[in-house]
C-alpha cells in the first residue's frame, strides 16, 4: 500500500488523542483521497463513492459499494474494506458493533439526513478541519505536482492570444481552453473556464456566453486552471484585444498589478493572512478605487482549487513554509468590466516563490 497515504493517516491518528476521539469518520471526497488515494470526486452532490474510518487502534476501514470494489482493493487491505448495499444502515451497523467510544465526523460535509441515520446508537461528535490542517502544508511530491500543473497553465497563456479573433465567442474560447489542457495531459479542468468579455469581466465568476464575442478593441478576462497529476492550477490574466488600447484599461491594469506586486513582496512565514489582503487594499485605497475590489486577495490551492489558507480580511491565520496561495487582486465596474491578475505563490522559509 502507498506509504504516503499511510503516513498521512498516522498523522490523523496522532490527533485523535488530543481531540479525545477513538476514530475519525471521513466523508469529504478530497480528504478521503488525500488519506487513501481513493476517488477524488463523488459522482454528484447527492451521491458518495465512500467513506474512511481512521481508528486510534490502527485498523482503518474503507466503506464503499460494489461498483468501486476493484479500485478499493488495489489501494486498501481487502479485510478492511466494507462493501455496503444500504449505505447509511450498513455504516451505522458497523460503527455501532465495532467502535466503542466517541467518533469524530465532518459535520460540514454530511447532510442532516445522513447524520440522523448513522448516529442512532453511535457516539458522534463534530470534528471538522483535522485533515484540512494537514493539507495546509504541501509535501515535496505535492509541490512538484503543483509546479507541473501551473507550468501547463503558463503554456496555455503563452498560446492563448494566438486564438483570439473577432467574432469568436466566450464559449468557443472556453472550449478551446479545455481542449488545450486535455491535449497536454490534464485529466480535467480545475474549474469551468471563466472567459469574460468587456462588461462580463465585472462578474468574478462569469459563465461564458455564446452571444458575447470578441470585437476590435475590447478586453477579455481569462481565469482558468488544469488538474494535472491530481493537483490544481489557478491563474487569471486580462488581455486587450485590438490595436487601440483604452487608457482606462491601462490604468486599471497598472493598479491591479501594483497591488499584486506589493502583496507578494510581503508574503513570508508568520505573516497574518489578513495583512496580505490589506496590503493590496491599501494600494487601491491610494488611487481611490478600493470599493471596486470586492473579493479576498487569494486562497490556498492543492487538491481543491479553493482551500485554506485564505488571504482574507477575516483570516488571522499565520502563513507557514510550503503553503501555496493565489494572489489575485481585481477591480470591477459594472458599466465597463473588470481586470484581475493572478499568480500562484509558495511560501518559502524566508519569503515566497512565484510559481
């Protein structure tokens, strides 16, 4: 069995005593994968590929159904795989019969319906964030995968202007981006491509529109990422299409890039996350445009596109070496559009590295 997953489960096991738990019941797909290599995604939000039980006594259980048995036994000792036919009833029965003591569970992930069924006769306690705390600090293999993923993003952005042409729609560009990633080894996109022309770029999470098309002298915001070796990239650039660059676009882009540069300069271990956000905010405040910056400065990236730590005004978390975050300030005006510029950054022992 893969030792990296075993080592991660052992770290969770070490936390159980501190939390006064005999086991942790893991349901979040990303956490399940991080601890086992089993199924990074569930089919859809009302389905589950399975759960993991990490026990203080060292006997870890993988719960799943018969569709995933062949995959499960390639990753897990067969005697510790529980195949259920009635998911909630069979899991409840196993926990009730085999685990004596308080079991932590991911309360932010499971539904109230699921909890009601498996908690009957079982001592459950909310224990969110135990696995996420481990995922904050990336190991060498994760950093390598993330660097390869962002390298693919860089390759895409070098190629991208070559496909800009008048009349091409946001949806057509999004499709070509997806095809590029797949042709170059990505298993999927980190998230659906955001392609936003002119006024649409004022919507940070715009959905590409087939009626919105490139015209001479317009701007276009592209926010994309690829999943490569299981890890996500996330990068945004805003382009000008045409020969006559609008001075307003130039001014906004300069302000955004200055805010990003100043924030990156101060990123280092033990910096408070909210201070990074405030650094970018103060640049915009200097120009009197701070009200047009309407989201947090950035977020962690790894197996999920959005994960901890958050470079948010609300976060008092300290940055630590080998955390990986985005730095993505933006300015948005409903009557004009928006500009965002985003890099992924690794916190190093004495500063940071732009990936």
